């Protein structure tokens, strides 16, 4: 087991001007070696701390954590050099500004710079994806729909569950998760089939569902606050958050099959090869009131943790883990393939003024304008 305290830089203070809580990252002995062996790094978000964290491996082998302040950091999506991030009232599109083979200070081999910002207003946006045409799509939880960004409006609604009667800002079903397939939205998760304001709360223990966006068909129900549907290796994976289980959904039989149990409220799911990377959160009020997870933790004599676990999909067992003390909740987890040690630039960082990049001159563009 390794432990590493992480200090918060002056540019990463909280919005109140006070330094953010000092975090301590404790990890399994093989965690950084796992990242190095696979040639990957990880990103995670916490809306509780208002931070976007990049976890990499330094040249000497130790864990490197790079944090940037983005208020209510929520869903992420990674596609090549592009990283999308949903925040309190904005959609951020980052691009890796480092040419391949270059580094910053001989350590960081990727530098994510916020290039495009959409001011959406407060929509309680959760998961986010990138359409095949390059446009952002996201789960607009407040308005119970999938939406895209707009140069004019806060959002453009493009889909809603059939049981929701209109595009209204009432968070009726707590639509939250999004699974993308070939640049298109395929599956979403919701916490309950409600058409009244905040009505989903009555369904927390067993009214959650997975919905096929193409057909508007419910392909699995009876779940407890499901999150983070993802397609990987020909299977539909989902986190049954209120039971602490990672599993698959058979869309033919419409059944959920648990593959692994973890001691926390699960949100955030990403894959690389035979491994799943899952985010875990602690309860907000000491216990998971009204959720099956409470009893499962008591039966297993386990305390809830905040952090992430690496699950071997072949065995269903935890291969590596990372716990974060000083933070209670994780929302999303993303794998950055081919990146060893990433960094990001935030709006409070003076480095943003000096990061300049451009492609080669192309005189054919002028003729097309």
C-alpha cells in the first residue's frame, strides 16, 4: 500500500478564496505499475470538491496527480486528443496541445487545454458524449432529456423518455447516464419512471432502468439508481449504484447480471482491455438511506470508501485500487489510452496565456471561405 498527500496549488483555491481540503491518495502497491504496464492514465471528477483530476505515472514510477478547479465537475468523454467535461453551468472541450513525443518539464506527455466553452446555464448535466459530426451531446438531467450544445440557446433537446410528457426543468426521472455507440447515443439510465417534479426519489430502491434511445424501449428495470451505462467488448455494462454492483444487461432477456460488488455508491465507468475502472463514493449522511447498499455493506462488514477500483473482468475481482481521503464523492472516471502522465490547464492558471499552437499553413482554406 502506498500513500501520497496532494497539495492544492494557489491557482486551485476554492471559489470562496480559501484553500481546498488537502487530499491523501492511498493505493494498492501495484496501482502505478498497472498504469505503466498498460501505457494509460486516468481522469476522474468530483462535483463535491469541484475538481477535475488527472492520474498519471511519473518517469520515476510514482503516482502523479494533476488537479484543476472546475465547479461541479461531472461527466467526461475521451476521443483521441479531445476531452469533454460537463460542469456546473458550462460544457468544456479540451484538446491535447502537446505534439506526440513532446513533454512538459520532461514529465507530462499530454497537456489538455480548454479550447471551447459553451455556457449552458445550470442544467445539472451528467454524462456527456461526442457525436460522429463532432458535436457535443449530454444528459440534461434537469430537463429530463438528451441535448446538444447551441451557439444561440442554452441547449437543444433531441430526445426524451417516452414516459416524460414534456421538456420541463423539474428533474422528473433523474436521467443521468449515457452509453455511446459509433458516435451516436445508444443507451441511457434513469432512476425512476416518473413524470412529476422530483418524482424519481420514490423509486430509488428499485425503480431504476436502462432505456434504448433508438427504440425508446426499457431494456432493464428494477434497478437501484443505475449510472454510467457503457458498451464494451460487445456487452452493455452498467453500474447498479444503489447495490454497489458492476454488471451487464442482457437486452434480450432484459435482465441485469452482477459481475462485481464494491464498497461504495458507484458512478463513473471506463474500460481498457480486460479491465474496468469504477468510481466509488461515500454516503452523504453517514449511510445510504433507503438503498440496498446499506444492508450489503453491513452484511459484508465493510465501510464505504471514496476512490476507484480496477476490476479484472475475467475474474470479477479487484486487481488494483485507489482511495481518496478528504473527498467523499466521485462522479466519473475515464481512461486516457497512450498517455503516461497528463496535465491540464484551468482558467485560473496563468499558463493558459502562453499556450500557443497552430497547424501548418494551408492556403487552400482561404479559397474555400
